[in-house]
C-alpha cells in the first residue's frame, strides 16, 4: 500500500470538494494515485459535475453542515445541552442576552462547551478555541 500524504489529501479535498475522510478513502482505494482517486470519486458520484451552484444550493449546503455539527454543554458525565449547531445559533441570535449570560454562568460552573462534527466548521471552531487557550 502506498504512503498517503496530507498534501495529497488536501489536493483531493480542494479539487473534488469532498471531506477529509472521503479524500483519504479514495486515495487508499487507488493506492495513493491522485488522478485515479479523482476519477474514482467522479465514478462514485462524489464529485459534483455541475461547476456552478446557485445561492440556494450554497445556503442549503451550509445549513446541512450546521445540522451535522453538534453543540454540546456537559460537565463530567452529565449532558445539559446537545443540539445541532444551527439550533444553538438560532437560540443565541434570538435570545442573545439570555444565551450570553447562560454561557458565562456555565463556564464559571465548569461546564465544558464543545462543538463536535466531522466538517470544516467544527474543525475551524475547535482550532480557534485551542489557539485562544494557548
């Protein structure tokens, strides 16, 4: 089995607009050959053949990504909040003052807030949080 590098995975992700895991699986299936992996993804219909997407498609895709990401507030084994990120954002926007105070109190009480999901939004939020902790 060929060695698969992060650069190859990034290239597949950029070219095919697929997730990290899909890019990695395609490269593994094609023994690390980038061109073959792209052809494989096209064959299994992971690559969008339509080059232009409407704004409605972009919004729908964004909402689906938010729904696939989870907002969790928990302390030790007890979970207080476990909702899709889209629901959490709507609640924060509609009830900003209450949400802000709730989050501050939760942090004071030692409740951990995490964003869980296998997508770019969760990765970006978590990396930003990790950078702020340093």
